[in-house]
């Protein structure tokens, strides 16, 4: 499969400063959570043949993790600044407890077999290629003794980009 043609995205700014939503499931049953850890890149192919990917990192305590583990696709959505409060709400509430998307004022829609939101200005639809938990023995001491001192390690989900909706 030919790598997906990507625009020149400011990936460090996107995940670190804009936040994003990771969503998995079907339009009839899905969940989403706010993420700040992610990357864009290429993997599993030679020069000019690498797959364009999004990698996200989700704590297994998040309800969305269950959906990501069981889904073949997921989406990563970015939003204009005016939706910062909605993303904050989605990051602080669990879908286990009710319809947090409606409470945040977002409008879900289907895109290429994934779930995105009308309000998103950039969506990557991804076909999952890999999932796995960070292994404590492979993490630097400062990470193990800091972030993961009292927390289960995050899982990594790598998805090949199969569709992009860019309304910016």
C-alpha cells in the first residue's frame, strides 16, 4: 500500500499544545478521550514505502482503552481553540458514567469506518497495526519513578493513516 500523502503538520505543537481526542468503536457504540501524547511518522517499509502512521498512548484505566483494544480502527481528532473547554470536559469525565460527548456539546459522525466529530478541524482515521503496553523494565528510571510510580504504564496504539479530513 502506498504511504498516505501528509501535509506539513506541526506535530509537536499538535499533541503537546492543542490536545486531541482518540476515539474508537462504531457510530452506535464508541468512546473518546482527550490525549496529549502522540506522534506522526513512518514505519514498516523501505525508503519511499513506509506507512504513514499516528501513534497514541492511552492509560488502561481509561474507558476508551477498552474500545481501542477491540477495534480495528481509531480516529485522532484536533479542534480549534474554541473547543478547549469541551476537550477538558472529555478528559475529566468517563464514558462509563454517561454520554459525555453530548455533555461536552460535540456532534459525532462516521468517517471511513471510524467516529469523528463535526467540530474537529483535522481528523486522522487509522487502521490499527500494533498495540502493546510499555514494559517497566524498558523505561528509564526517571519515568518509572516519576510518572509510573503509582500508575499502570500506558499502552501504545499504532495506526496506519487511511483517511484524513482537513477543514483548516
